[in-house]
């Protein structure tokens, strides 16, 4: 188009010379023009570019595009005339003026030719298609016009708009978007009959219930199929946006898609019996979805919460009807029940995702955290050893690194159990450690969204607090991949990318909701909670870090040496937990996990900050 515009500008000047001087144009006139033609052409092209004439689809051009084309050509002509005057060019004023008129006409005509060509093509195609449904549209407003344009542009839909109905007297008899307005609502029945209408569309989103009923009653007399455009609220909230993807928090992270070694994963899952503890939870259920893709011989989902287990059961039955699925309601605290489950299901691989994970709740209920996380894990691990499970993969957390809370300390003990069990068992015991998962139950994202929906305030514990994030599907896929790399005793560490400031995340979520932080939604700083860190760590200093075959999975070397002491300390912890003394439980945890920093230290740090 730039090339053609350049040619049209040049041709317009040539024509203008002949109009001004007749057939015998003096040679010196052309010589004067030739000296300035480069600048003149550049002026026109630059103005056209400024007015964005080169980034439009001219086959859909309307009056706005036409006026833009004329306006930009006129402005370019005026600038060119000023240029010739200022620079003292001897190009005749009449030539400059005439050439401007020709340029405006030719460039506009050239652009409008795309629209004319499309219209002719549409007419020709419409003549070739005789089986289209003939449509009457009630309402010659914006909604009706949009429907007409949509039907004309998407001929494959098989609809042909042939009549418009509108109660506005000013519109009756006019043609809008190529379709005639035949009359008001009193003409619906007769026009439907005369025009052999197949479908009537009521396209008045603002229509009140009384008028809507009257029009529908009239339409029912025609025997045609009737559809109605929803109200404006429904259009904005539902209809057009069903096919659109909202910008999600996942998009803000900019994380790449996970590439998996499908063969390696299939080798240890396909045609195997798989057990997922905590299979109804956020991570556990996503693990089940991913595992189902690899056609296990049997997928066993174990969970204490029946509602979550029921939901994932129905979902998997719907999407994987051939999957051999068994859902078990049980607690990992119940060793006898676990023993029977392992005896019946005979799992080849166990993914252990069951755990209490909410930091503030576990801080106030340390006995429950110990019983469920530590002794529940020990129960599952011992059953895995007893029934000769080939591979055991435990889900851990970055909060296990230099823990400052009970939950993190219990998960670190779980890692120690896994490493200890690996040394005395033929089962390959491994743990996979990662940070926060977007959208998981109890995570900060659903909380922020709920607070925004309620009008605020959004609560952030500290303006500088950071966390690592990854999506649920990414975490589950990498857990499966890490399981394929397992040799025994490893703590696999997932690449969480860069830490995200929670305060910035809150601001982004507010903006994604179409609101402004602090203006529409207040952000309230509440102070660090007991046991909460300003930042999370993924790897303990003494572990070291080595690469695996996957660029997002690393492995820390085992650091558990004194196995007997670990089990002895755990039994001591069991006795203390049974007594229910919170402070004694925490003291015992500190002895087992030397890197565990007390709640008091955390509160002191908060005071300093």
C-alpha cells in the first residue's frame, strides 16, 4: 500500500500539470517537480502513517475510515503547499492544489475498492447459496446491525438477513446495513409471510418485559423459530465472553510450558496400580488427572474428606470412562486401615500428598500437625515398605527449609523419614519440594479474589513479603517427572522461577478486576503472622544442588545419617504429642530439626521490621 500510495501521489501531480498547462507542459515545470518529488511523497506517506491508514482492514471499511482517508489526504496537501511556499519551490500553486484533490480522490478510492470488492463477492456468494435460513431482525439499533454484519461476514453460518422491523417511524422505509426496515411490530406477521422468513431474532437488549412479551406473542403467530438477544448485562457478563480467556495470575508469572519425558513417566505408571493419598486436595486431585492420562492399571484415590473425593471421582469418570478407579475414604493416621488398603490395592507407586498445610492453623494446633503430617507419613511409608511398593513420592514444601513454623518443621521431619526409610527399604523413597501453588485450597489468590469481590480491603501481611509460585498443573507434572528420575533418598527441588512480591500480586489482581488499588480497593497491611517468613527458601545450605535431565528439576543430596536417632526422636515426639502439650511438642521438634526457628524469634523479627 505504501508503494501504491507513492505511485498515486506521483501520478496525481502529473495529471495536475496537464490540467494546469494543457497537453504541452513546459519541461522546466517537470524539472522543478522532480527536485522536490521525494520530499512531497514522503510528506504524504508520513501523514498517512500518522493517521494509521496502513494498519486497517479496508474490506470492512465504513464511513469513519473514509473520512479518515479524506482528512489525512487534505492535511498532507496543506502541509505540502506550505512546504513549497517556505522552501521557495516554483511549483505552480494551482498544480499543488489540483494534485491534492486528485491524491485524496485516488487514495480514498483505492482503499474503498477493497470494501466494494468484498460487497460484490458477498452478493455473488449469496446468489450461489439457496439453502440459507431467511432471517427477520426486530430492532434496527446497534445490536441488530451487529447481527446483520456478523451474518454477512460469516456466510458459513447459513443465515441471510432479509428484513428489519423497528417501531421508529424515522427508520421505516430506510435501508440499514443493506437490509430494508419494512415497518413496526404490527408488520411482523405479514412480512414474515411475504418474505418467507425462517428465523426471527429479537435484537433489542434494552427491551422491558412488557414489550418483550408483546413482541414474542406477535412472533409466535408467524410459526417461525424465535430467538432473543439477551439483556446488556447478560451480553457483557456471559455471551461474548464465553469464548474469551481472562487474563489470569498465571499469565502474570510468564512461566513456560512444562516439557515432559512422556516415555519415562509412562514406564512407571502405565499398567501399574497407583495410590494417591490426599487425592481430593488441590495437588492430589491434579496428580490424579495427570496420572489418568498414562492409563494406570488402577488408580486408587485416598482422602479423609468425602466431598473432595466425590468431586474428583465424578470428574475422572466423566473424562476417563475406561479408567479403573477406586476411591477410598480413610485417614492416614489409621495404621490398621492403611494396612488393609495396601493389602487389597497392592500399589506399585504411592504419591503421598495428604497433609495439614495451613501455617496459622497448625501453629495453634501443633499436636494435630505432628499426628497427621509426621505420623501419617510414617504410617504410609511403613505400609509401602511392608507391601513392597516400588516407588514412594512425597509432596514436600519450601517451608521445610529452615522452618519458622510448626507446619514447615513437620514437613522437614517427613523428609527425614523418607530419607531414613530409603536406607532400610527396597522401596525407592523420594520427596519433591516446591513453593506455593496458584489457586490451591487456602492459597492467597482465592482469598484476594474473594476480598476484591466483597469490595475490599485486600489484606497483605507485609509490604515486602515474597513467595514462589507455580501453577497446579505445572507442579503435578513436575512431580510425575521427578518420580521418573527417582533412585532413592533424593529430595527433588522444583525450579520455582523468581519470587513474587505478594503486595504487587494483590495490586495486579485488583487491576485485572478493572479497579484501582487504594482508590477503588484498599490494601491493608496486617503484619506478619506467627511463624510466617518474609521470604521462602527452597534449598537448605547443607544439601547442595545438582542438575537432572529436566531443566526445571534439581536434586539435593541426602543429609540424613543417624537413622536410629531419627526414629528414636520420632517415638519421643509421639509420646509428647499424645499428652497434648503444645510447648513441649515445639521443643521436641526443635531437637529433631535444628534449623527450626521458634515462634518467638519470628515475632521478634516482625517487631524489628
